[in-house]
């Protein structure tokens, strides 16, 4: 199975049927809105191959990327951070699963074979260091 779609849920917004909610608050320890990533496994789309984070609301989204239009620091202050993903096979291997790492240590790494995206999703807002992790297969 592969991740075929990604979204951000706010508060107690229900998880779409057939989706997996990562039950770790993206604003952990920083206040602000309760935000959670959710992803679809083996839906009707091609697998996601890369996720990037845009640190400016006016930053152009690269071609082939789809921006999730919700600031991941909503209500917490700090940097504006938006997630964007692509299904372009030239951008990387298929993403098989996602998880969120919450830590008091900016250098915390997930257990192998997981890989960390190196953008702290609480950047400038205080609280925990929050990193999205992915498991990819070629």
C-alpha cells in the first residue's frame, strides 16, 4: 500500500473514511489550533513521492505540487508553514507511511528505516520540535 493523498485536520474534525489520522498535534506545546495530518492509503490517485514545506504564505508552489491551504502554525505564532505534496515519480520513491515525531530535542531522529523531513513544524512558535517522518519504497 502507498500514501495517495494528504490533508490536515483541525480540532475534532472527523477523519475521512478510509484515511489514517496521525494523532499527534502539530502545535504540541505551542498553543494554537489542534492540527493533525491525515493520509489516504491506496486511494484512486498515484502514490505521493515527496512532501515539502513552504515557509512563506506567498511562496510559489513548485510545478506538480499541491499545497494544503492551512498554516501548520495556525494560532500558535511562529513561522507560516504550509505543506505541499507531489505524485511526480521523478521527485522520489513512493511514500508508504507517515508519522509525526514530537521531541524536546531538535536533533531527534526516527528509528530506521523511517526518514525525517528536516523542517520543524513548530518553527518559531515554541513548544515541542515537530517533524513529519516518512517511510518510502522505490
